[in-house]
């Protein structure tokens, strides 16, 4: 195998070139669709089926959504691919009943933290807890994707990771700050094409380079080890169950999904989430075949990949002697996943900042000032993410941190939506105690025990507290939540 000679200059051009394409699409979205902050943060609640599916698919296809199906297939065979792929689509589809209920009961909602505030009568601590969790989780998601893209570009083009993260963040901020959610959704449509179609082309090229799918299949089959089984117990115990829980947590407790739920036309909500989850399956299954190539070529996890199976994709692409166009396509797939997830998450940050931080602190703020501060919140989030990447923290720690934080709010949030006896005390302390217990268990006993602990504690504590509450919440009161566009201060045109 040989490495294709591609240098830093090509890497920078690729980073900026993709960003310019996104900037053009975003400018068009701003020019046509963005009139005020209401449009910026929630797209005027006018997203259709196509835009909604594209938005969900692109936000859900993280960088690890491109690199990890390759890595887990290499590590566990088809069992790894099964436990990675099946829960991914199911996690998005699982949002449907909760999203439909909240959209019906709270039609003018923007953020899940706004729901928590309305649900618990403006209880400040409950709102602070969920806002802090959402913002911290969002920053970690941006960081994870910048880190993953930086590793890939550094491997192929030789650029320093910090340079890649900084350029990528600046590019994303330039185009997302123009149109907010409309810009994110508009660029997501292009991103979907840049993820789905090139995935097929790259996989086909890699299989062709090593002798075809039949050759790979026979080589892997000859190695035994149940590589073609989907029921290997080690894959389920070491990866499958924990990953399933992390995925459910990421969707139900993720503001980037709720902003689509409130931004989509209500009649399209169910179909949007169903197809948004289902269309990820062909992407993961296609890329998983590249993991079988790694097995067939006897790539060494320790010496070739530095112990990280997620590095297999960039390693194969840059060492198989593939044509440059194949390498560039793979880079575009990963960068598209990075850009689309980051812009959707930063759009979520803008929503939370506008609705849950700035407006409550400054209720009479002008439209112009609100819009400026909303944009600034995205810059701050991106800046923190760049700083974390520059610190050198590893990708695994970032991913696990995202899961443990969101896991603490998962069950209390679900109970808030479906159980009228839940109160602010149950929500707040269930989340806080669950997070503390989960972090303690993770540091002492490992990631798997930490995940189980946070879910168990954040389930038991709020239920125990809520059972002592005799009052029932009237969900019909959620209809009184006011739309930003109905407030007298929010009338100016975005300039």
C-alpha cells in the first residue's frame, strides 16, 4: 500500500472551497427567507418535508457517523455494524411521539428548556439546569466534530489539527450567521447529497482497488471469529447496549432535533422524523463495507491506527493508492458531516441563547440587539470548541462526555412530557443527582457503569420525589407560551 501525496495547500483549499459553496447557499436563504429573529431561530415554522428530512439527516450524521461504522465493523465484524446502524435510525424515530405531543400542546415553542420553564411555572433552577446542559452538550458536539474532521484532514493532508479546527469553525460561522436555522436547513440539503452519493462512490472505489466485494467477502470469511455474525456477545456487551442508550439520549435530549420539531410544518412532523432516521441506514451500511476491507487486509489496530479503529477510513483512503478524486470525495463526506452537524448545533445554540438566556435577562431588548447577541452566542460556542480541540483532549473522552451529560436529563425530560405529577423539584434534583452519580461511577468503574448509573439514578430520584406530589399539571396551559413574532418588540427587519 502507498500513501497519496497530498499537501497542506490542497487541504486548505478543500476546507475553504466547501465553505464557499455553503456561504452561497446561506446568502440565498437569508435573502429569500430571513426577515427577523423568529425566522432566524425557528425558520418561521415553515419547514417542509424535504428540508426537514435533510436537516435531520445532516445533523444526525456526525463525523463519527462516517468514521465509526467503518471502525466498529473492523473491530467486531457485522455485529459491530448491526449495533451501530440499527439504533441510529431508531433513535431519531423514537422522538416522534414526544415531538408530536409537545408540538400539539405547545405550538409556539422554540427550545426544550423553554418547555421546562413553562412546565414548571418559571422555576429558575430547573431552567438553568437544562439550559446549562443543552449549551454544554452543544459545545461538546461542535468540538467532537471539529476534532474528528481535524484528525482526518491532518492524516490525509498533513495540516495541524488546530489549523483545521480554526478554519472549519470560521467557515461554518460565516455561513450560519447569515440565516440561522434557514441557512442550516438549506445547506443541509446540499450536505445530504455530499454525504450519501459520495459514500457509495468511495466504497465502490475501495472495493475495486482490493479486488472486488467477492474477494473481500471470501478473505474475511476465511478468518473465522464469527465476523459475519450479528450476534457476537462481545459486540453487544462492550459496545451495543451502551451505544443504544447514548443515541436515544442524543436525540430526545438534543435541542438540534427539537428546533426541527418546532420549525417543521406540524402535518409533516411524523414523516420527517421517520425518513430522517431511516435514510441514515444506507449510509452506515455502505461505509461498513470499508471496515471489512480493513479486516481482509489485516490492518493492525495498534501500529497502523494508533489504537483507534475510527482512524481506519482515513488510513485506507490515503494508503491504498487510490486516485486523488476518491480521496477528495472521502474528505468531502467527512467535512460535510462536520459542517452540517456543527451548523445545526450552532443554530440550536442561537435558539437557546435568544429564548432562554437573552430574552429572560433583557425582556425589552430591541430586535437589532437581540439578533446581534444571538449571532455572538454562536461565535462564543465555536471559540470554546476550538480551544478544547487545541488542548489535545482525545476524541473518545469528548464523545463520552456528551453522552453522560445528556443522559442525566433524558428520563426527567421524558417524565416531564408524559407524567402530570412531575414537579420542578423532581426534575431538578433528578437531573443533578443523576449527573453527579454518573460522573462518579464513570471515573471509578468505567464508561459502561457510568452510563447505567446516570440513567438509573435520574430515573429513580425524580419518580420517588414526584410520587409525593399530589398536584397535577395542566398541559393545556402550554398553549399560552408566546411566539417571538407576536411580541411587540420583535418587529424589525433583520439587516
